[in-house]
């Protein structure tokens, strides 16, 4: 048995002093019951929740990687192609982590990896409406009508996509291609590629620039970093509340 504040600190949630403060503020639950005394001791069997985030025995880890093109978004591949978790395991990460959602083999960019099943479920649930921003190089010259269709919704496999934020960044008249930034809140299979197929501008190159507020600035393809605790907390907040304007501390990004 160990003191509650020590267990919270040991599991990497916050410092012992901050844990004491959280307990006094009534933000800690043990087995579903709010605990406000500092003296309480807990065992491995007790379920602890801090600010709504469950603490489990295995330390939870969270990474963001700049996924290189030509890697599989999985923990293993039956065709022996490079898998994204290898980059972390070869560089000292011991935990059994897995990607949150999927990026295609030929898509690069922001990918979250964790061993936190609860956060994964929340973030990948359609209701979470997490914003994912992609940079698209597509065939042909995209016009205003195409942009409007992407914004208001196109039919993919009989499904009407939800509203998207779409911005035309550049057109290359010589190579007959366009660059578009699109932000979607869904995660259907091959969604971006199918949306651009629906407007007859197939995707040539795809990169995820942002997942919620996370980007990979400063990380080369294959490089990764650990998320900061405040970033993990913010992901929990975003995933639990559906309406962006009601999310505490949520900054609306200008496009
Ligand atoms: N949409 C796609 O079509 N592919 C991805 O990898 C991600 C989103």
C-alpha cells in the first residue's frame, strides 16, 4: 500500500505536490469515489482516476511520429514491409504501442502512437470529431466549384461526407496539378483520397499536417517525440467534448 499522491506521481501523471493539490481539490477518484484526504493509501488493485483520466498500472506512453511515406501503419506486416512502430522500438521505446487510427502506406505526416486504449478509443470514435488536416497534391487544376463540393460534402461509397475546411494553396499549370489543404473531422477508410476522386482530381501525394493541435514541426520523417502531459490532457478534453466552441482552452486555428 502506498500513499495516493505518491502513486499518482509515480505513474507519471504529475508531481507529488501537484497530486496533493488535485486530491484536495476533489479531482481524484479511487474506485469511483472522490477522495479529498491526503493520508489515504491505495494498492495495485485500486482504480484511480485523476481529472477524469484513469491511471493504470502499466505506465502509459504517448508519442507523435513524422510517419515516412512507404511505411505500414500497424505493429506488424505479413508482407514484411517496414512498420511505423519499428522506428520507436529501434530507438529505445520498450512499451507495446500502437497507432491511433491509420494513415495509408503512401501517406506521410503526423501520427500518434500510444498504449492507452481508452484515449485511442475516444480519439477514434466518430463522435470525437477530432480535426485532421491534410496537405494534398492532386491531379488537375481545382476550381471554386470543386472546393465548394469538398467543403459541403461529397458522396463516397454512398456516404455524404461532413463539412470540411478547404483551402486552395497553389496551382501548377505546367504540371497540371493543385495543392489543397483540407481539414476533416471524420476518419473513413481512404477518406481524403476518395473525396478527391469524387471531384475528379485524384490524389498524387498526401501528408497529414496536423492531428487535433499536434504537428511534427522539427521532426524529420521517422523521427518522433514524447507528448507532454498537458498535451495528453488536452487530447482527452478534445475527445470527450463534441462541440469545439465549448472546449476549454481550445484555440480555433485560422486557415
Ligand atoms: N485519407 C486517406 O485517403 N488516406 C490517408 O492516409 C489518410 C486520410
